[in-house]
C-alpha cells in the first residue's frame, strides 16, 4: 500500500511490489496536478478584482462628515471605478471578501490645541454602513490616518472614504487613497 507526502504525492513503501514505471508516472501526475493548482491560484490572485483611487488634495470643513471626492484612478482591472459618474466610490462588481484600505494625510501641521480627525471606511448598499473607523489627535508633526479592513461585499455595493475633524476651521488633506481588492469568494 503506497504512502503519501503531506502535499499528497504518492510513493511506494519498501514492502510494496515494485512497478517503477507506474510509480514514477503516479508521482509525476501528482506533482503536475499540484503545480497546476498553484499556478491557477496565483493567476486567480493576480487577476482578482482590484481598484485604487486617489485625491491629491481636499479641504475638510470643521465638524462636518465629508466624503472624499477622488480625481485620479490609479488602477482598476474590474470596472469598479468611474470617476465621471461617481467620484466618491469604488463600486463592487463581484461579490466576495474584500481587503479595503484608506489613507488620509493632514497637509499642514496645526498647533498643540487638542483637536482630532477621524476617518471612516463606509459602505453604501452593504450590510455594515461603517466598515472601519480610526481617530487621531491633530497636531505636529503632520497627522496621517490609515486603516485596512476585511469586509464581505455584494455586487453594487459602494465603498467610500469619509473624514471629519474638529480643529475649529477647515483643514487641508492630501494623498487621500482608497483601495479594494477581492481576496476570497
């Protein structure tokens, strides 16, 4: 009775009747199936629906939850972005588990007055309206907010990035980015 490796490759035991051509063929077929599976998984991951959009600069008013308006499509392999129709969102075109990330950077350093800025990864049309939230104090050095979340998304769901701050006046932010990548069905 042949044994198998942890990856499922079959090999004969010393006590087995020796049939070298058949045993070599069985090993070759196991290896071929394994390598083909790895190749398919790699291509599937490489071609997973992914989009990345950015905004060079924006002004966030004091005390108002503001959805970032994006002006640059950096990458989109699944028609998830149409800035001419909706410059605020990545639209999900394939249901599944997504890795969603957002980044906002405060453009200018503020004084030491205790103020805060919050960033929200939001879902429109999904099960959870706020996917993730992060808050930091404003100040010097320049504040950067970033977050990553895993969330289950449905076709038609829109992922947005919103910011709110309480500095007493408007603040400028730059290098805003929003991305979504499907990581599992």
